C-alpha cells in the first residue's frame, strides 16, 4: 500500500511516517518545513518540499498516486490563528480543499485527517465524547472543524473515504514548544536550561496528555478501519498542570519551584476526551502512561542535546 503523509516533517506526522516505513508501507512525505524539520523526515520516504495549497501539490499526488493520504500539514498555532485568521484558513481550509480535489482526481481511496479537541470549545460535560456539542472558540478550531465537513462531502460526492481523528494534547519527542499542546515541550525546555517554569493560574487546570507513539498507532489502525468515523484519540484521563510539573521535576531532578502567573484569558479549565469509540472501531488503545511517555521524551532531548524553539 502507498501512503502519503502531509506534515510528515512535523512532530506527529514524522512519528506516523517512521511507523509506516517500519511496517513496510511505501511512504511519501509532503511538507513545506515551515515548522517541521528535515532531520525529522525518515530517509525511507520520498520527500517533497511543497505547500499543500499550491498547484505543485497536485503534481506530487499525480506522481505518487497514493492509496491513502494521512493529512497532518497545518497551521497549528491557536494564538497565530487569532492574529492571522486569513493565513490560518489559507493553509488549514484551502490547503485541505486542494488536497481533497487532488485526492478524488487521482483516485486516492482514503484520507485520514488529524483534527483536534479544539473543535469542541469549552466542554459542557467531561469526558468529552464525539456527541459533545461542537463550538470552536478560535479560528484554528473553526478551520479544523470546517475540513471535517469537506471530508464528508467529498465522500458523498466522489467516494473518497475518510476517518477523522480528534487528538487531545499530544506530547513526545520532536515536539516544538510553540505548537498546540506544547506545554510538555515548554516545561522540559525550561527545566533542562535550569530556568523556572511559568504556570498560568493555580496549576489545577487539567489536560488529557496522549503520547505521540499511541497517536501514530491510531493512524496506522485507521488505514484499514474506521471509515466515515469521527474518533477521539486520547487517554481518557486527566492530569493537572501542577502534577505534570511535579512529574517532570522528579524525572529531571530539578529543585526549582514554578513561577505562578495570572490565568490567561480564554484558557479552558478542564479538558479530557472519551476514547471508547476509537477503542471499539479501531481496536486501538493508548499503551503508554504519561510517565513512560515523559521518560521517552526526556531521553530524546538528552540524547539529541537539542535546543527547543520556545515562544516564552
Ligand atoms: N500537537 C497536538 O497536540 C495536536 C492536537 C490536536 C491536533 N493536532 C493536529 O495534528 C497535526 C500535526 O500537528 P503537530 O503538532 O505535529 O504540528 P507541527 O507544526 O509539528 O506539524 C505540522 C507540519 O505541517 C507542515 N506544514 C505547515 N503548513 C504547511 C503547508 N502549507 N504545506 C505543507 N506543509 C505544511 C509543517 O512544516 C509541519 O511539519 C496538525 O494538523 C494539528 O492541527 C495536533
């Protein structure tokens, strides 16, 4: 089977590519390296440095003729989507429409789409399941959700099958500190530089932190299963920001206390996604505990001696 991964030079996409290559799939990667890195791209994949919204993208699909496209390329910064909503929509909405146009033109069988918990907006109950109201609170959330509608329409009109995977807060090796859910990367960066971590609010806000390896597994499961489904990919468990800090403090041996700052307006207090549907439909379940995932993430940064890009 031939699989194309857009955003395969980025944090999550590159893990998906690694797993596909290891499993023997024929893999191509499309990425403009705007936030991704060339070093992330598995040498076993054919790489095209192309923007998904450009005409060149169609030429790549024509050449590669993938059976499945796994779509991770996106503008992923929520704050930037507020500052530059047009640019967010150009990449996330028009880029995805260009992708779908080329998928039906060149007979791609299926698109697996990386959506986000951001589509739900403020939870009205927890854990948030797929039947929860969808009221995105940012242009980023709107753009991610809009594409879910296009996927359904392209399936109905042209028979391009799809699976939507709505991710909780993904963490793991190669994460940039400035993307969505970058809190783990930011904390690690600060701790490894022996700097104090900033916590906004009292630190009791909770998140559902899912390890990137588990997210990659869900994508591979969706190659064969989950047609026409919208599925949360999460742990179904909550961890507070202060508990996350304490875990990382213990793992790094840091003695620094966090610096408490005023809460940021618009920050969601609690977020946790139910994953029963994905377990049932994909036969998938998250395997890594947060602590195991954090250990692997720290090992990566120790081994690579990398300096993360930080925004604060
Ligand atoms: N990280 C999370 O916690 C999280 C949560 C929910 C959903 N997601 C979704 O997962 C996907 C991957 O996110 P990530 O965290 O790995 O971010 P990332 O920034 O590491 O990856 C995005 C990749 O897309 C590439 N890209 C951006 N614009 C492009 C364009 N116009 N054309 C081609 N390539 C382009 C970037 O260079 C990068 O390699 C995104 O679609 C994001 O919305 C991420």
